[in-house]
């Protein structure tokens, strides 16, 4: 077994020693095929580069997932610097190759990854270096590989499909450490060349060249050499510009580097080497460019400042655009942006100049405007999408107004730039930062980008100009009020830029009004003008959002506006029937997000969207009843997350409770039955004699550990998040079985009762073991997680009365955390606005004052405030350049919707009661306009509610609902009423003089 000897020899190797075979693949008998659910994998020997190779025949069967070949494997400590090489060949769509080193616990994993691997039938040699090896996951949290006991070769679905992959000769070569960046190279110059001798191999990412103002080399080559004799060209510069020029040379490692002029001479004033880490990617490279440029030349996201944005699109359309807080617009994930500039009186006005404000059309429609006032000029950028799904068009309206008393010559520029609105630190899904513009061409009113995208000017612009990055950045021309000279450019670096321009002499109050259109398909804009198309967008969104009405006064008005906007964002984020939390980082459909977002959609009258989501998601359930944690274009993801089964059952049951659509339940009953049985088997796996032992009783009857809770991703935990969902799922399985007239209803009802008992008993045991007075987040951790614990209150509604004091203590802790955050000089760094669930929890715990105060604070975390949205993560430092997830984040939006609506009404399952008005404060009730609610959907009908009063009395009118247990109407909190009338007849109080019970809709008058 050659790999054993190789590992024994590895410990003695020094820098410069020869290659060692880590795995020859000559004997593959120790390998075991481990495909994920829904994926097939067969392993067999094949011919290799030398000897035999390992061949992996796989079929993803339209699923996401992975095909893994695993074997025992020992690995000693790696030398300080090394290269690992591997030969591959095959026939497969682009997927991700992962080499994983797993320690003896099986919990800690290090990996090297090659995304989008493209293979041919001929052998290709892959090369990895230390920067390619990283800690993947596990309780160790990081550090170099240690205690390695297994090797896993994983082919993970990118485009998926069917095919084969062969691997041979994985070798490690110890190398000398690269020369430090601090070691000055020896530089040799001639009239035609400049040669850098780095005294050994050096890693670099690029060069910064400063040319004399009037003399520079336009055409030259960048070459590398291992010996200073034989040279290889790695970059050809043609038509290069003067002044300061940046060259990106990513992942270059060489002992020698040479600049060689094709024509003329090289006469640099100075030069600087960009290290490998400083320019490791196009985004990092552009950040270095921005550092050396004038403020405002590049978007703020390239200057180390957080940049916020909002989403643009049609409901349920595949195409989603973004507009930044500074007015740049990105057409689709990963694409270029169109950024506005204004030039007048020798000055270019950028995002850094003047004062910028934001607004939404009508205060709530997803038609955003960015307004910037600088130097007595106003620039307004309004963006929206019209048309039909699959053929939508993104319209950007620009208005420049002269606010000064003098006449001015003004030019509006719309620059097409290789930068996304999505910032570089957004690393999930569609990675943010740089975009690729390989070519630009202009035909008089249309700019063709990369031969695939069009930027259409509705009116013929004054001019268009484009530039290759090596020649000049477009901003250099714009600062002079001019455009680059070319109208057609091609740039293999992918950093071309261009700009449209419109010029006009403006008297006081006059305007430049121009529109550019970015079609999804084709190169023409729809017929229409500046006003009619935005009117079309307004009509579309009013139709989608007028399914309900909530009017709230005072500090409630922003809540009411944000309800409409949050619903719009959920619909824009949706990809056809697929409900998904975002359009960039989270462009996938999680059953977790989808179930709770569906609950919000049902309450706001969008049952058809929920039905479509059920019909789309259900076919992805695995044959054994396991529900995939998420589904995307690749198919179902097999990662085990044990909340998924309960969420799927809740999704369908909640839909049935709101709509009474039995036909949909019956159509999906075979799948529902499989899921319910799978869920039941999971909890029964922890009800054996083994788990009745004293040291295991704490997890008796729970679902197996999983990583569904993101806080437990390093190691699967017995998360109560999963278990509350399990209880909910079994209760719902019983209800769905009743609808289906299936005899399993009684079994699942008893299973739900049993699991509810087991979970509550486990919570009590965990509290005792960890000496907690609060509800734990996980049985085996005893941690505190109030936002996760909300699941016990809703949707599970399964908390034992004996644990009510612990739940109150849990949210006392949440309240204390909020108090610390908003205290002067507080030190918190980041939080996640999923805490909107806590608002609903405080309502259900009978603490409306805390719910209102919490909501008021959360509303201050909207960024920009006028766009009525939250990102997934909110940093205290507004400009902290850190990951913030998608913005707006659809699951956060759904938590906001549900938490806010709980203030108005919520269902209490135990007694079949609808609780109304529990979160309405006296200030709302006694304001001149009062509270108006129309068509908020409940399990028992569409609620209509009006609340209005004065210092002496408050009248509440409840219509449209008939819950089996009655309606519990709460008086506005903040004052205690003296008496109450129901339809003019005196009635008795409940809840300590705060509420009255109704058997049917009625008019109520609380008197003070």
C-alpha cells in the first residue's frame, strides 16, 4: 500500500525534496462509494497515467448532492510549503471536485476544492498549494490538518448530470518557501525590457506601473521564467495607457518576471508589486485600484465601506436586479452595473458628493428612487421592472435638475462598469464584487455587452465611449467631462468600461430626463415613455399588494408600509413557484424558509403562491420520505436537517387550515404519508432501551442530531428547533390524515402527544443538567437561544404549562439583551433580524409593551430606512464591510410579517380561539385615524378590524371570523378599562380586566 510508505517518508522530507505519492490509485479495494440520497455511484479500476486509476461512475438523477469515494488514509504533518498534484480525466458537466481529509473523530474536515471542474477524455494535471487547503468544518474550528484518518474524494453537484471521473497519481512535492514580499528583487533594465529577479519563487497578484506623462509603452508582454533564460508570456498588453496603470496577474508564482516591449522603449518612473493576497481575485484587484484613485471614482463597496441595496423585479420572475443606495443598478446576479455621474462647470459629481436620500413609490411599492443633491444640481435615479416573467425589462429613469439661479451646461453619464452592486464580501451563492465585461459595442442607441446583454437608450444619446482597462479607466475621461474615443472594444481581462452621455444647457428649474432599459432578452425596449411605464409598474404592484389592508397611526405607520414592501420582496425573491429567501447569497429554496414564508403569505392573502410552492417542492421528497433541506436548479439537496420533515407537513397543513383545499391534500397524500412515517421513525430511533439509561435519557424521544440550526454547523446537535418542528409535524400529519380519510390519523395523533411529552421532559432534564432557568436551545448543550425557542410557542404551540416560567425567563433574557444593545455606548457588533419572531413571542407571553418597544428598535435597523427592508445580518457600524446575507432577506421579511400581524391577531390552537388586538397600544387607538385592518387571513376567515377612540372610550369592531372557541378581544394596552360593552350590552372581563370573550363577530366599547 504505497500511501502508507509515503506518509512515513513525508515526516523526513525537507524543502526541495522530490515528489511523494500520496495515493497511486493502483489498488482501489479500500474505497467505499458513499453517494448522497438520490445519487448513484459505482467505483471501478481504469487505466491510469501509470498503472491503474480510480474511476467514479455517477448519476445525480436531477438532484443536488454528492458522489464520494472514501478510504482509510494516514497523513503526517505537511511540510511548510508544498504542492499537491492530481491527474483527472472524464466525461462530466462542470461540478466541484473536493479532496477532503477527515480526522479520526469523523467530525473535523479539511479540504481542497476545484469549483466547476471541466474534464476531457485526456489527462489533466491539477495543482494545489497551501492557500488552497482550508478547514472546512468541525469542533476544532481551524488549524492545520491533524489526526487524519480518512480521505474522501467528492464530486459535488454544480450542474450535476451523469458521467464519469477518473483520478490518478495524487502526489505531494515539498517546496522551498516562497520569497517574502519584503525581499527586494534585483531589477535589470534595458531599453526594451525590465527584468525582476526575486531570488527564488515569489507569489504575486499584479503590478502597478507609473509611466511618464508623455511617454509610455503601449504594447508590451509580461513574461515569467524559472531560470531567467526561457520565458513564457502570461499577459499581452496592447494599447496600454500612460500614467498609473494596474496589471492583474492572479496566482502567479515565479522566480523571474519580465516586461518586454513589442515596440518602442520601456521608461517607467516607478513600479510596485501587488502581493498574491492583495490581488488574489478580480475583486481584490479592483480594491487596490480604488485605493489609488480619487474618492468617488469607484463604488463605495471597493473602498472598504458597506454598501446597501434593494431588489428589483417582477413577482415570481427568474430575473432579479439590484439598485445600490448610491444609484448604481445591477441587471442580474453577477452582472455589470450601470452607475450615474453628473458633470458641470469642470467638476464630476459622484456618490461621495452632496446629500443622498432614498424613497419608495407611494412609500411602500418596490419602485425605489435614489436622490442626490450636490452643487445645486439634483440627480434622481428611479428603477423598476415591467413586462412578463421571462421577458422582463429593467427601466432606469434619470432626472437631473438645475436648482441654481444661473444657467449651466450639464452632462449626465451612465457608466457601464465591471462591478456588481453586490459587494465583494458577499461570498455565498453569487459571489459579489467584480463582474466581467469582455466586450462593448455601440450601434447608435444600444450598447451590446459581452454579446449577450443590451443597454438601450430610449433617446439617442449625445455620445458613447468605451475603453479597455489597460488603456484607461472610464472615470479618467468622465472627470474631464469627456468620453473614451472608441465605440467598440474587446478586453480579455474582462474589465472593459464604457459610458452613455447626454448633455444640455439647463436654465433654472430645467431638467435632463433620460431612460435606459436593460431587457432580459433581445435588444429593444418596450414601447412606452417615461411616465406610462412606471404607471404600469405601479398598477402591477398595487394589484399584488392590495390583497389586504393595514393602516396604523404614529409609530405604527412604518410597520404598515413595511408590511406591503415585505410582501413585495418575498414575491420578487420567488423564482417561479420556488419561494426563496434571496436573489444572490440565498438563491435556493429551503423548506425551512419556505414553510414560514408561506405562513406569512397565507395571512396576507397569497394562498395561490403557497399552493404553487407545495406542488413544486413535493416531488423533490426522497423515496424514503426524507424531506430535502433545500432545492435549487440542481435538484434536491441531501444534507440531513431534521427540522425539514416537520416543516413540510406544517406547510401543507397550514395551507389546508387557511384554504380548506382538500383536493391538494389528497393529491399529495402519498408523499405526506411517507414524510410522516419518516419523521415518526426518526423520533423512535431515540426511544429504544439505550436511551432510557440515565446518561442518555436527556435525549430520549428526540430527533437525531443535525445541523439545521446554523449555530450548530460545526457539530450536529440535539437541537430543540428540530424537535418543536417534529411535534408540529406529527400533529399536522394527524390532521392531514383526517382530511385524507386515512386510518393513520389516530397513530400520528398519539405520536404527536408522545413526542410533545418527550420533548418537554427533555427540556426539563437539560435545564437541570446545565443548571439553567431558561429554555435550552439544544438538549446536549444547555445553551440559550430565545429566537430558536420561539418555535415552542409558534408554530408548535406545544410548551408544557410547567415550563411557562422558564419560557418567561428566556424572554426576560432576550429583553435584557435588547436593553444592553440600545444603552448608550453599547458594544454589540452584529445581530440577525430573525428576532422579529421575538416580537410575536412577547405578544403570546402577554407582554405587549415589550413587543412594541422591541419592534420600534428593530425598525431602526432598516437600511436604508426608507426602503423598508432588513438584511440577514445587521452590523452596529453601518459601514462595516462584512457579510450581511441577502438584502432584502425574504425569511426575515416573513418573520417581520408574522411578528407584526401577531400584534393584531393570532390563533390559539389549544382552545380554538382567535386573539385580537393584543398588541395594539392606546396611542394608536386614540389617534385621529385609529387602526384599520382588512382581509388579514386567519384559520377561521378573513379578519376585518377597526379601532378608534378617545380619552373616555375605545370602540373596536370585529368582523369576518368565526373561530370555534370564540374571539378574545384585548383592550389597547397602556390603560386599564373600567367597563366593556359588547353590541351595547355590558360584558365581563377576562385576563385581569384586559380582554373580553365573544362568541361571534361584534362591536366592542371599552370605557375608561
